[in-house]
C-alpha cells in the first residue's frame, strides 16, 4: 500500500474491516475509493478497490437473492508476483504463448475453441514468477460469459494479435469492443483519475504474434499504425522464440511492481525470495508484508539501493525502489 494516504482513508478502511453486512462493506469500500488520492502511486490500490467493490456488489446481490449467485468455478487463484490473462480472438496463438513461456502444457491446435476453460501456467522471469492464464477466445458471436470477470480481476492482460491474419486489426478491435461492452477497458496506461467505478481498466500489452508467418512484416506495419498509440507492442513468434524475452520483461513491467529483498540484521541478504509490492510502496508497506505485527513495532530500516544508499537509515514512510535491500528494525 502506498504511503501518505489521508487519515480519513485509514478511518474508512478501519470501518470497512469492522463492517458486518454486505451492504455496509460495499458502502465503506465506496467511501475508501472516494477518499483515495488518484495518482500513479495509487493505481494498484485503485484497481484492487474496484475489484473489491465489484465483489461486494455480487455478495450483496447474492444476499438479496437469498443464496449464492451464479459464480461459476472459473476463478483461478493468484500465484506468484501477479496474474496476467491472455486475451484474443480464436486461433491467434494464445495457447502457443502459454506453452512457450510457462511450464504448462496448453493444447495448441489449428482450429478454434480448443481452449474452453481458463488454463494457468507459471512464467519465470529473473528471480520472480508471473502467472499467465490462457483464456477461451473472444469472438464476434460468442464469448464465455465468465471471461470478462477473469479479465477484470487480473493484474494485467496480454492482448494477442495474429500477424498471420489479414484481418488482424479488425479482429483486435472486435475483442476490445466486446470487452468494452461489458465495462472492461483494455488500456496501455491506466488513467490517473477514474471516477466511474463501473469501468474496470486493465493494463495491457499488445502481443503481435506469429511474426514468422508469411506476410507478417506488412501486417505488423498495420498493427503499429492502428494500435501503436494505444498499447506497448511486443513482436513475438512462439515457433521461433523471437521476442519471448521481451514478452517476459514487458509482462513483469505491466504489473507495476518492484522487488524488495529483506535482510535480518547481521545475516546475509535473502536474494532468493524477493517480496513484490506495488511501485511507490514504502518501508512500512514492506514491514506489513513481512509480518503483520511489524507494522506497529517497526522503528526504522536500513536500505541498500543500486548505486545510491549503502546501509543508510530511513524512516517508516521512506519510498522504496526496485531491487532495494531492506533491513527492518523493530
Ligand atoms: N507460424 C506460426 N504459427 C503459430 C504460432 N503460434 C501458434 N501458431 C499456430 O496457430 C494456430 C493456433 O494456435 P493456438 O495457440 O492454439 O491459438 P489460440 O486459439 O489463440 O490458443 C495453431 O495452428 C498454431 O500452430 C507462431 O508463432 N507462428
Ligand atoms: Mg487456445
């Protein structure tokens, strides 16, 4: 959680924790959203809150209907540093991407609708692992009704465009508009200020896939022209492994997180298990992540930064950076 949230926000959060009815929880979440300063440092929090609001609404409706609503068991529990969904039209190469960069053995086939259930895999990148989830295709005529929810609850999306397809631009626009129709907006950059909580913006990288296909270079020109202003574009081929390193790095970057390494005083750094927190998080946020009780008891920290700090003492609200080594003193 970013530092410097207004005290009213913390108060609303306390009240939210104490809320006992679905209506009350929804109320307090909306209050928190209203009080949350909207800027780059709170992007992750804004999107988390919107998800909570959307779930609280479901709970409320479920409670009203006198039982559980139709939440079909398609949710994939998050694992690793973040969850990224693979989104696209049929046959664009989504499952091939999953198979190329994760341990999962997704079924790749030259005909559409091979993927009918969400299918997760873990993608290693440097010292973290990112969860990729292959989704069934989005088509002009059909989309599994639970797909938008999985897109909305993901931390980011990879929007796959097929460079082997003459209609690649139309096909990508179709996917975007199908999702837009259900209040789900795929965007290259999250907006700074979102007042309409019904629209879920999902940070997205456009993956121009099958770069090895005949005519791919010409189609890439079209894709760049059409979408270059809206999304970062990564060109790949699952067949030749072109661009897969870029895909891994861009996926990690799209999560808006940083890696932090903790150190126990007098002991070596734990380089194997970085904590990941939203960019903009402070020492106190890391302390909370390490151990709930540290939030109260933390007195100060020492920070080693790349090319900057060398064991310098910092306060609880000091903002951390990717790669920082932090020694927490209670
Ligand atoms: N030339 C080429 N074909 C690919 C590539 N990736 C996937 N394909 C082919 O495209 C078709 C659909 O792939 P698949 O991953 O199942 O697409 P999905 O429906 O989006 O999951 C299959 O015939 C794949 O062999 C690639 O990088 N290059
Ligand atoms: Mg598939």
